[in-house]
């Protein structure tokens, strides 16, 4: 058993300050791993990241908890069974052998941090325990290329926000009034709505083009037909790590304590279905057919070095939405589109999470202010992340300005909305000094609609 | 073991037609129980009903599956263990010992029907097995007055519809244009939106008055404050008994096969929070603080004799929303309000589920037409059920016409919206010939808002 693991379960204040110091060390840009691929400066999964996910492989088809490191997945169930990863004595000892992270997350932040500290130590270049045990290494690692990645959490509830000022302004300009693009409530609260949790799928799952009611301009009544304006929404999502009881709001200052980590999220949207259905109760069939998330949950602990100030808020939010310090994160984001059969994807948007007007903490404080309860594993989408320039918009609707300005792709094709066979990829990472803390990708390919 | 139970698990077509015949017999108005209270013509739970729920009691605090009969709860886990209720041999045999109906429901309609047939036979006046076994009876029944009723299902997803034409017209008249009260999409599809499953609570749970952003008419900016326009919405809900796969819509004609049963549902609504937040993405904090449902799930099999035609639909719905036959149900509904300390409740509304414009089957067909998947235990709310007359509206908003016409209560008090300490009760039943198939009640008392 490692020193880090032993120390992590000492009791009292000494333990707490020791863990914080060790946690700090997990983020040391100079720390390297004995897994060479993790030290590549372009690798999304260096030793500073250690995102959690659920995987299986051909040799062991039971989904279980893993951590991405370099081009490998570390099998936490194996490391735990081997005595190299310690959980609190009073915790269920099978949480790494389960097919979703919820059980592990429910053990609480102190345990996430302890496991992070233990893993960082175990994987560090200078630690021989695992590095020099070829037999255990062979059991404890699976190549990412050989792994099947599953939905990382069971999602009891999914909420989607609408927190990019640029996105809300673009949509308001297109469909309402360019001079009053933002509705009056937008600047006062992080507008959100309930999404559909059942249809959240993991990256790599193909998505069937939806059919629904379309109101065509030349017809008096709607028709049932395949969506003609299929779109992405580039988002991130955060995963609730600690719930709140019904009737007990989460204070804005405490909200980040309730967040386990973040993923990339593609809120697939059928713009034509949405346009006809959404007044007055909001989007429904336009969104519920699929939402894709990336398989690796990047913890707030890993994102800590990339905190930045969010945009200035004017007017100053009501008191329940105020927090001190920096609550945005510098996460570079990209959208790529690859037509069926194309050798190469085209990057169609580049933006950054730091542009978001409302922080995750403000979203969660607002979500619960009237008493709504949240649960471990709940997913909260950021809303489309659009930046200030036309090449930084997070949806095709905005990038092509509702099909007015087709996008030119590599290879000569153009796009206004998504076509059958197109593969859409979201990517995101925080750029450190000589390394990056990445999210990997969130990929989905569009299958043709069912024949009517 | 009873003849009914044995027959229910014979194989093949003979079994199927036999079960259908026995199912028919469970609805025979002449059938009586040896439990006298079940034969009272005003009892909600005669032998023709047999609704499923989850209960515990002081002697056994483990929540388990029960069926309401007269003023008793039959403990299905005891009856099963005693060999009087048979499940398919290949099914998990512990489904009645679980704290939610989902496991039982997942066994499929043939099993629900078989259990219904077995129970009806076991409880029928002429069946001696249990009637004459005092020791087993003492273990197998709990008085409803001594039982704690729990949420009957774990609810993976909650969707709320908006399917009463009278309600939509009333709301449109108040807040938009009385001459064009119905939006153009309303008559073309059962408009729905995603609700929040985490805050669905069982009848009897007190509800904290929510606080949220209110935009007061005399102020430029919103304030955070306790809701001043707290309301009910009288609804029913149906529980999904068989899900559908992502990308595979449910046909309207087949939709009722996916429904396990119905409950009463109170969609508590904060009208002032709703008014300020709901454009453009729909209601959020105005609704997510609590939704109450009644504890007994009345099966579609029990409701079968009360099928009636739904209102004429004009225009004729698109083909995916068409079904032959009768798909409404004649369910009398009432809302009662009892101020704190009042001896007597006042009935403030009387209406009927048969007024609903869109059927449950149409709602489910629409919900899935774009590919959204549903899961066992999903809850689908009808939307506020308002009838054609001013005393048949399903919300205080409509009953008082947005506070213009206060309601007079017994005892001299008046109400425009709900006050602290008020207890609201929904009740519903189908009136048979000399018996009724009832839902029991859905009750909630309002606690004062937290101090700011």
C-alpha cells in the first residue's frame, strides 16, 4: 500500500491539510507518468487530468470504473482488488466494479480527492509499485483503442441551460428582434429547462435523424416528416456530485462543492420541429431524440488551475446569484464535421467555455432556489457555447445564420445543416504549460430517418 | 394454490383466451369480496379495482408492494411467500418485496393480468383459502389507516402534457388574446414538456411554498421572494408499463399496451415565477419544487369498463395520432381546499377526465414520434383538466380568473390563490353500477416559505 493511500485516511485536520497539499501536487505541471503516452504535450489525459469513466473490453465485458491515462485506461476495480487503491473502510468496497460512477461519486468529495491523490502517486514516474509489476500492469490497464466506453453515470435528471449571451443574442436576432434580441429575463437569471434524461447517450452512439411535425411555409397544416434542419449544440455538462434535499436550496458560494466534474455535451436539435412546437412550453421532440456526452468526466479538481473570471455581469445579479472569485474555466472548444466517406474532418467552430455569462455555480443556485432537489449523477448542460466572432458560434444555425451562409468544408462540400452520414465531433481541452487537461471527444454520426 | 393461479400459467393460446375471460370476470359488477368494507358502494377500492401501491407499517418498516381492497392493504409479498400468488417461474421472485413497483411492472402485461386474476379470485366472497385462514389473514393485511404509503414507482422520467382544450383556451384568453386563445400548434399535437422527476412526491407530503424571481409590476428589476400566486393543477398521470427503444416510436394504436395504470397528479405551480421565467424555454422553477401523485396506481384493466369517446377532434389529427375506438375514460374528479384549522374542506372544482382533447395514447405516440425512448415507471401528466363550465376548471388561476373572482369557501373564507396551511386534495373515481373504481386522494398541505 502506498504512502499516499495511507495518509489519505488519517483522521482530522492534519489529514485535511495533508490531502489538500497532495491534491495540489496532483496538478503539478512538472509531474510525469511512467506511462510515456501520458507525457505527450498533446495528450488529453496526462497525469494532471485523471478523468473518470466506465469501460469494458473484449476480455471482460462487465462495465467497470476506469481512469484515462495517456492512451490507456486504468482499471480501478483491479487496482482496488490488488490493494493499491483504498476506499474508506465504511464505504461499499464494490463501487469500482459497478457499471456507473454513481456509487463512487456518492462517497463524497473527500473520497474523490483521496482516490485522485492515490492514483496520481501510483502513476507518477518515480513510483515503482505498479511501474515495475508487469503482471499486475497487464491486468490493470486496457488500451483505450481496445476499450468500449459506456455512459459514465446513470442520469436521474437532465437539465439544460441557456447561458451564453452570444448564443441567446444570435437566436433572438434571427427569430425575434435584432434590436431587442435578449429577452428581459435573460440577464436576470440563468434560464434553464428540463431535458430528457432517457435519451442521453455516450459519445460514439449513432443518432437517427428524427421525424416530427414540420410546418412548411407553403402549407396550411403541418406534416409528419424527417427533420430538414438538424443541428448540433456545442455544450459542456456538469455532473452533480452531492445532491440537495427537496425544499433546501444550494447557496451560490457552496454550489461548486456539489459538482463532481464536467463532460462535453452535444444537444442535438431539430430546428424545424423546434420552431413549430416550442411555444409556449419549450422544446420537446426537437431535443428529446438524443443528447450525446463524452465518456470521461473531468473533475473540478483537475480543472482548478484553469479558473478564470467570467464575463462582467451587468446588471449585477440578485444576491442569491452572487459569488466571489473566479468561476469560469478556460476550456478551448472545437466542432468538427466529417461527411460520410470523407478522409478528413473540417473544423467548423472554435470557441471557449470562458465566454459563458452565467457560471455553473449560478446555474445550480438558480436551479434549486425554489426548492428543487438534485441527485448524484444529475446532468446539467451549459447551453450552446458561442463566442463573440462568427467562427466561434456553437451551432450550425448560428454559423450559417439559419442557412443563409453555407459553410465551406475541406474537400469542396458545403453545409447549412447536418446531412445523413455526417459525423460531428466536439473536442475540448485546457491548455497548461507543456501539457493539457483534455476532455477527449464527443462524437456522433447521423443515420438516415426511418422511412415513413 | 388456487385454480386461477394454476390456469394463469398454462401455455399457449388456450391460456391467453382463458386469462382474458378471467380478466373479464375481475370486472364483473356483481363480484363481491369477503372483505366487507370493499362492498360499500362508496368505497374507492372494491374487488373490481385492485390498484397497486407500495406501503410499510410500524410492524414492518420495509416498503413493499400492496393492493388496496376496501379499507385494507393486501401485502403481496406475504401472499406470494405463502404460495397464494404465483409469478412466472423465470421471473425474479422478490418483486413484491421491493420498495417500488418497477420490478413487478417490468414483468409485463401478461403477468400484471395474471396477478390481477389471482387476487380477484383470492379475495372473492366464495373463495375460502384466505377468507378462512385467520392466521394468514392477520399477516397478509394491514389497515390503510395504519399504513404508510410510499411513492409507488421509481420515476426515471416525468413528462407533462397540456391536453385540455378548455384549460389551454382559458390560459390563452387570460394571457394572450381571447379571440385567438389557442395557439396554432395546439390543435395539431398534444403539446408536452419535460418535467422534473426528482421532486415528484407521494400524496401526504407537505409542500414548502417556493421562493423565486418575481417581476412585480411597479419595479424595474425582479426580486427574490416567496411565491404570491401558488396554485394547483388538477391532473391525472399515467405510468409507463413497457418502454420503447431509442429511435423506435410507439404507434398510436399500440400505445395503450405500454401503459400500466393511472394516478391523480397535482402539478403545483407558482404562477408569478412562471410568468417571468417561461419565455422562451418553458416553465422551470415554477413547477420543479414539487409534483404530488396519489399512492395507488389504478390499472388500465380496472378502468376498461369506463372507456368513453374523447371529444371530436377538428381538424382530424395527422395519421400518426389516429386510433380507432374509445380512448377517453369517464373519471369524475374533484378538488377540495381546507384552510388550516378548518373543520371542513370545500369542494372548489368538479370535472371529468373525459373532457380531455388528446388521449393518453396520442400523447405517448407524439412523445416518441421523433425517437425519444421511454422506460418502465415513467410518469406522464395529462395537463390541467378543465371542463366546460366555470366550476369545472382545474386550477385556481382559472377558477378565480387570475384573482379577479375570489372563491367563497365553507365557513366564510375566500381564496384567490393558495395560502399557507391550506390543504389541497384531489379525488377521482369511475362510477360503476353499485360500485366505484376510485383513485383515493392526492393530498398536500402548504408550509410557509423559508425566511429569506
